[in-house]
């Protein structure tokens, strides 16, 4: 059994996909003169906001600085209406905590909105460890945020899994030496997750709980659950 699990926030614990898409679209439309398609935004899920916006206006850092408050204002105004917990999250967290597994969050989101989201859905007490954008110098897909989370859990990397819905989560987990687990329940296409070869793939929170409690990589692999029949 694993001793600790680190969770990404957006798309893994809380479904923020509609909020993120609409916030990008609202912010970028006046600058690009068009509505950005969701498929153009997905690759920038899970990275710092400044980097995501910069990808649409390369070489124009001044524009990015103009966009940041526009995005954040829209996101704050619509957070409560456009965000909801991912299915089965509370039940899964309760099971993991009851089993004595230490829980933490590693996110590229800023601290104030991360904590606000946790409080909004009454999830704050599950996570004594929360690593946000402000807590590290480099971000996913680099290892620093995950390594920081492992340190705060007071565990060794081999005892910890990192679960996320983005390729950046998987790459960060691998670089930090922890077990990488891909969550397939967000808007990010499954094939993008498989392309970075996670150690395991789970399709529901219940599958994640089973994996964490059993510690059985043979039961969950990059093709999803494996049949043990025959």
C-alpha cells in the first residue's frame, strides 16, 4: 500500500474545465479577434497561467501582463457557478484518509484560489499539504513541486504517488521519482496522457482508491483496468 498520494487540483479533484476554457476565451478574444476553441486551450491545462496566455501571444510579455488581471477577474466572478467537484472525490478521499494514507495537493494554480476551491467544497481538511505556484521556483513538468510535496508529507518518493489529468503531472511525477497515475476523467484527451507513459491509468476515483490500497501495478496499467479472468 502507498503511504502518500499527491493530487493535482484542476481537473483531478475539482472540475474547473469550463471555467478555464471560458476564462481563456473571454481574455483572449479582444486580443486575437476571434473565439479560441477549447481544443486550443487543453494543452495549457495544468501549467502556470502566465505561460498559458503567453503561448497565444508569443514574444509579447506586455500583453500577457495586461491579460492576467482580466483572466483572474473573470475567473473569480464565475468560479462558484462553473466549478464542481469531480465525481466520487469526497468518498475516495475519505477512504484514503481512513486507511492512513497521507494526502497533499501539488498545483500550478495560485494559493488563494486553490484554498478557496477547497473550502467551497469542504475538502480543505483532507489536505494538510498544499503546494501551489507561489511555493516553488520552477513548475510542472519539472520535479520541484512534486519533490516539495513529498518532503512536506515526510515520506520517501518510493512511498508516494502523484495523480493528475495532464501530461505535465505525469512528467513531473516521473522526474521526482514517484509513481505517476493518470486520471482520465477531465477534458484532456486520453491519448495525450498515454503518450507520456504513466505508471498507471485510472478512470474513476474508485479505481484510484483500489490502486492506492492494493499497490498493485498489474491491476491498472496504461490501457486501463486489466481483466484477471482466464
